[in-house]
């Protein structure tokens, strides 16, 4: 995966502040910003379409829906390749943050929330400053954002 030129609508796009506070930006795909959720207990990425005022999947045009599907497929395949024995959970809840965003969380029977949902299980355990830099670099390399 390589960085793609943002869509025309992306210049009106802004990331919800709650997402910005809870994640580390990794880069951009054809439609989506790719974020690392700041919880060291789970391999957890978040895709956010760069479309202004997008709350629901239905707010995307059909071509944007297809771009989202491709971005989601690419990241999902990469995550499963890195963690083949994990269960990939994909969800777009939007009850707290209305902006359309898709969580991709790799789960294992030994993670602290198993088998229940990670949302609301317990407060996030944020990466240390050093671990955040390392995790960000590793995910960027996996995603092809570092050339």
C-alpha cells in the first residue's frame, strides 16, 4: 500500500477531536486516513474517510463506498497477514463519535476483554512515548507509508 492523493473533498475534511486525541496518525489511503488506536493491549487500527460531514456509510457516494471497501480490504488483509491466528473484529459504531470511522481490532483469547467487546471494557492503556514512536513506525512500514 502506498499513500494516495487525497480526494477533492478532503480539503473540507477534519478529524473529530476525540478521534485525534485517542489515535496516532499513520497515513492516508485512497479515501481513508489510517490511525493507530492508542491502546497498547490490542493491534487496533481505525479508518476514517476523508469526506466532510460524513456520519453514515450512506453519506458516501457509490464510488466513495467502493474506495472505502478497497481501503478496508487492504488493511484487513495486511492485519490478518501479520496476525494470522487472531480474530479480526471490524466495526463502525458511531454512538460516541458520529463521524464515520471503522475500527479494525485483532482479538485473541488472552486479550483482557475476550470474548466481549473492547469498547467500554476498560480505559485504554496508552503507549509510552517510545512505544508509540516504535508502533507508529512499524505500522507505517507494514502499510507502505514509509518509502
